[in-house]
C-alpha cells in the first residue's frame, strides 16, 4: 500500500507536528551521515525547533570548526569567540560543583524548602536548565506517545486480521453444515418412566 503525497503546509495538530519533526529530523541526520560516509564529505546540519531547542550534526570534527572553515571559504568575518581550550580536571570539577549547587538551590527555591535568595544570574542558569529539561521531557513524551500509537495500530491490524479469519471460518462452517430438522421415534427422549424407581 503506497503513501499519498504529503502537502507542503504547516501541520496544525501539535502532536502530529512534533512527531513529524522528530521523524524527519532523524531522517535528515541519517541521510547527512550516509552522504558523509559514502562521499567522504564534511557536512554540518543545524536545526532549531519551534521551541528554540538546538539540534546539530557535524560529521567530521566539531560544528565550530566547520563554521570557521565556512567563514574562511566565504570570506566572512572570523568567529568572534576563540576556540575554548579544554579545562583541567580541577577547574572542571569546581565548575560542575557550582552548577550542581545552583541547581539544588533552585530546587529548594522552587519547592519552598528554605528562605534562600537567588541572584539574577542563578535564576537565569536555573531557567536555562529548566527549559532544556522541559524540551527533553516533551521530546521523550512525544516519542512514547508515538510508540504507543504505533503499538495500537499494530494491535488494530492484528485484530482486523483475526476478525477476517473468524468471518471466513464461520462462512465455511455455514456452507458445510446442513441444518435440516432431525426427527426421532421417541415421544420425549429426555423423560424417564416412573416405574423404574
């Protein structure tokens, strides 16, 4: 059974729109990887979702390197930010500890556990993390809903096939069975004579 042609217009149903976005994004990334492997090409794909979430793919190296190379090729201005050198382990541990502390403080602040004051920067960091979490939760929820829809469609197909098989079996049995009335010589075959007891 072939698929019909898809009309190129905005999908109005938000659930269908999100499912289509997830499927087509994954397909686009897959095709980009295949093209990179088959043709030994460097490919960069940048996608911003309707919710502002960034999805990117750089097949060789990093996206920053690819953007810098593009800037050099097109004669555009070089990237303003220099390449970030890797931090040593102690600095990275300190930074992660501070981030965890801010997130824990934010959780206490949100759930009213303590009278802690949060600075504007701390609130901005917390807001950024909350947005990332919400987008991740929404994406996971959409994936689960899509899987459940697929499972229900599979069950529907199985039930339809079983129903069709049962209808065919019933029709075969009806055609083979002769329902003529049967007569017996006994008046009441299920009654027992009184003189036996």
